């Protein structure tokens, strides 16, 4: 299996799904195809390298499959992202409870307790592993931590702002896009990662975590790209320009007032005291030229008005046909700049870390 980019044997593609995910995460309603292709390549590269590291950890502990413990071990240093993953695992357990209907009142107590233990297998698995790994109690405290996730909160606020001007059809499309995930297409996701060619394959829970990390990578790419796009957008006004212009006007006014306050010099024949020359009336030829110029000027104004009217009609027809400009969409340059900034902010020792040596860039989701 290749260590970077999309493998030669990879036939599955998530570009259409990625476009919908990017729209739900803050991109334009019609994300650019080339941007989605670049995002897919980055996500695929990072997951392939994450799988290789997880396989190495699995071999060190003598396991035959890649399990959730291997991925939790790789994420142990980033407390915020680990807490987010633990909450996701708790959510998956709760979803399994609801789907299996084990909270119904007519179930027997013994069956209910046995099913509850089975349904909480992800949470129990993570708790047991962190208990064996954690010596200070910091990792176990993450499972009980109710701190507000600022990143999730910002994404929710951005989604709320997106839906303010939507009609019913657009809102239905937006809700459908928000429900997309890699885990809903498990077989396609396995083919996308080419898991059949791995010597040590991930189990079901590990595949759930990988699907979650893939979506988180897309979300963080969109988050960073939106920040880059905001920085690269042309500024409509510069506060320093206003300050300079105000200072210039103030100095100009003061100089003009000083000139007007200066008394007339004693010599009446000096150039400063000479009154301005009497304006002479323009000749007939000049007047005729001026009259001739008014016609084309007026026609030019009418032509500009007609051009503006045609432009308005084109915009209205384009809006009616459903075509939209891609000026607000995330560009490939935004994604590349986001990855450059993210890799640069890790620190001076980042080239010496194992994650950086393998991928050339730090992991976005762990």
C-alpha cells in the first residue's frame, strides 16, 4: 500500500459526498470539484499513514487486528481531540441502544443488564484502556468532562448563519448534507482505504473511529480554509487610510488658513497682490464645440444605463436558472495555504516527530 496520496488500486471516490460535506460545514452551496478532489487526496493520505502507525502499534502489543486501543494510543497527546473522540464513542453506544430498543420497559431485568453491558462496549473499552495507560487520571477525567467544545460550538454557529436566508428546498438540501458521513458507506469506505491489502486489518470499532477521523479531517480543513479565505479577501476599508487622510486634511486646512490670514504686502505691484485676470468669454467656435460634446456625453450616459439594465437582466436570469457563481467557494489555494500554516504552527521540532516524517505534515484529526 502506498504511503501517500491515492493509491493506484483505489477505485472508490468520495468527491460527490465531500462536496456535500463541505457545503454543510461552511463552504458555498456548490463547492468546487477541484477543491473536493484536493480535500479527498489530503484526507486519504492522512488516513493511510494513520493506519500504518496503528498497525505498528498493534504489532508491538502482539495483536492480530487494528483495534480502537491502537487509535486511542495515537491520540493520547491531544486532550481536546481525544475528548471529542470519547464523546463520539459514547454517542455510538447510545445510538446502538436506541436502535436495538433495549430501553423498552417490557424487557426482563437480566436481559436488559446484559444488553446494556454489550451496548456500552465502546465506552467500557475506552475506559479500561485509558485506565491501564493513564497514571495521573487526566485521560480518565476526559470521559466525565462536560466542558464546552469551542470548535463544535463555532461550527454550529456557522451552520445557523448559513440557514438564515435559505428557503425550504435549500434547507432540506442542507439538512441532507449534514447527515452525510463516511460511516454510512462502510463498504465503500473500506475499498477507499484499500483495507483488503493490509496485513493487519482494522476491526469494526476501529473502522468506526477511522470514519469519524476522516470526517473530522474534512471539517478541520474547511475550518482552516475559511480562515485563510477571510485573510486573503480584499479589505474594503483600511483604518490607517482614514487616519492618514484625516491628518492630511487637517494639515491642509491649517496651511490654507495661514495663507488666508497673511496680510497683503506693501508693494501693490507684487504678484501676490495682483488681482486675477478678468475671464474672457469663449469664442463661438469653442461654444460650438461644447455644444457638440454634450450630445455624445448624453448618449454615453444612456448607453451606460442600458448596459446596467442588461447586466441586471442577466443576473436575474442566472438566478432564475439556478446557476451560481463560485466566487464564494473555497479554492484550492485556500486549502494549500491552510495546510502550510497548520504545519508551520506545530513548532520547530515538528520535522523530528514520527507523524511529520511519515506524512510531511501533522495529522489534522489526531
